[in-house]
C-alpha cells in the first residue's frame, strides 16, 4: 500500500512541474513524459511513439530534431519502398559490390530517421528495418552519421473500454522482435485523456504561432549524459537488484521478456532517473530513484504496442519489484514473486507468522481483489476468519474483508424465497448441504456463503446450479487446506 500510494503522489507532483520540452511547443498533458523523451535524446536509443492520428507525434519529433540542428529524414512506411530509403543499386568494382545512386530523401546522410506508420508495413519490409533501428546499418553498411532512430504508429488494437472503439484498418500488430528493438515505447496523450484545463490551454495556444524551447535542448542532453555516468556508478547495485526482480515479476504477470530487454531496462531506467534529476535542477524538484520506476515501466515495455495494459497492473508490477529488490527474506520474496492471486493468498495464510504485517496486508488486499466474484467472496471469508484475531495485520484489511463477506452474514433466507428461480437454487443448496456433517467447523460458514449467492447478479441473471457446485467444492477444499 505504501508503494502504490507513493507512486500516485509522485504522479500528481509531476503534473505540477514546470514544462521545459512539451508545453513550450503547445503540447499540453505531455509533461510527465518529458524525462523519457530527454532520456531517449541523451542515450540515442530508438524511441517509438504510439497514439491515435492527430496526436502530434510527428510534430514533436520534427521539432526536437530541428532544435538539435540535425539532418532529419521522415518516411511513411505505408507508402515507401526500399529503394526510397537507400537509392538505386548499381554494380561496382567489376560487379563485386553494389553502390547506390542516392536521391534527396535517401537515408545515407541522415542524422535522424523517423519512420511513421511503422506497423502498416509488409512483414518483408519490417525485416529490412531491423538493422536500421537496432544497429544503424543498411544492406550491411554502417550509417556513419545516423544518431537517432524514431518511429510512430497508431494502435494496432481496439480499446473496448473507449466509447469510440476506433479501429485502424491496415494497422497490423508489430512484430514482437521489431518492437523489442525499441528501448523507449511511449503511449502519447490523446484529447480524451487530457484534463479540462489542458484542453483549454491547447485551444488558446492554437493561434499563437511558433514557440521556442525555454532551455537549450543540447544543454539538457549534455547534462543528462554526465548524470548517467554518475548514476551508473553510484546506483549500480540498487538498480541491478530492481531489474532482476522486475524480470521475475514480469515473467509471471505479462509473459516472456527477452534477455536483451533486461539490459535495456537497466539502461533506460538509469537514463530516465538522470533526466528527472536534471529537469529537477530547473524546477526545484529532487526526485528519488523510486520515483522514476513507474514512469519507466510505462514507457519501456514492448507489450504495449499490441495490447492495452491496465495502469494498475503496471503500478503493481513496479511496486512489487521494488519491494522484492529491497528485501532479503526468502519467504517474503517467494510470496511477492507468486503472481497467481489464489496461490499467493494460500501462501500468505500458511506463512502468515513469518511475514511482516505491511506486506501481508498489502498482498491479501490486492490478491482478493483480483479473484472472480465466487472465489473472491469465499477467500475473503476464509481470510477474515483466519486474520480477524491477528493483532498485527492492519485494521483496514480486516475492514476490507468484512465488507467483502457482508452478504454472507446478512443473508436472510425468508426474504428471497418468493422468486421461483431462487427457490430452485435454494433447494439445490439444501441438497448439497445435506451431505455435510453439521458438526463440521465450516458448516455454518459454507451454508451462509452459498445462500449469499441466491440474490440475482442482475434483474434477469441468476447464479446457476453448476456455479454453486463449483463454489461448494472450492470452499471445502480451501478450508481443509488452510484452516484445519
């Protein structure tokens, strides 16, 4: 709970900070991303922006390249072919090598390459982008002048939670191997995500013409580079421990993460923290390393290019990884690395004496909330009965569990027997309970738990006999495992 709260507080602080990169360009609502953008500039690592059309992705990147006085090449990946990038190949050296007749927009002299609509390319063209993005090479030849590789894309998935449910036809999922070449992957703000104040500012700013950056971008980049070297030494062990924990937690929460990504995580986290420190010199903030980890996980995961990941899940992953990195106790580490909520509650109950109250409280609360309705109420009931006499566990946790199990203790059978469908279900519960010895310690709890599900889910939807059967056997199994 402590870590989750601190992340939320830090997020609010970042919204209040003075903007040095985005608001000067008329981009409001982007301020929290400034440390990531600056980190990408300082490290010269590839950066991918993900967002809907018209969200100013191209505009931002063009202005950054311009402010750094760099030779900028922009390509629409849905329209160009490979010859547009490299020019026309012709034989040379007695037909033993190839040379290229360049065109004004070819890649050879570029210092910044921006590939727009990168997920609208055919798979064979995506494969040809790999060496450019990852190794600054094309056709095996080093692009000596190239510093920055940037890309942008529209979401390749529809978000069912959004009212517009916008679908981009022709936008394909990005090859996981290609997305893994981008250390920085940033979901950019969109109109609906902006506060009312930021929307007003954007409209008021629309006719004010060109803006300049208040601080020289090159100066910021040089300061971040110096700060990266300093942090790499002073925070090496702390950051390495966090990355090791993060890799374990991600594997259980979101799936496969490449070994390459682990080294990227370390490099990008150091750079983001360095950027926060440098920006803090201008805004008066003094961020801690912990403050940077949530921003880091939001902007460094390859998964987000092809799917929507809940903000709370990312926050939980970062918080849990920090916690694991900072503790040496083997039981607590195993508890926090257990990602299945049911298994985590079981482990917490069995080992409750060896686990500190703060960790135990946080795990019980978060794991209960992640279970389905049936199992959530059953596990909340068992947890409540186990922990209610525990003087160390936080009172707020007991209150949370009590609220969850209130329907169990408030069930009044006579008030709900008028509905015929409920009568059928009640008879089924009576049949199940007739096979249980009334002297069993769990008898009354199981009986009340089952009857708490007689109330309809909605006005037209009732729980089925099959669902009650599953709950019946589940509760008895868990009770015998954890209580007896």
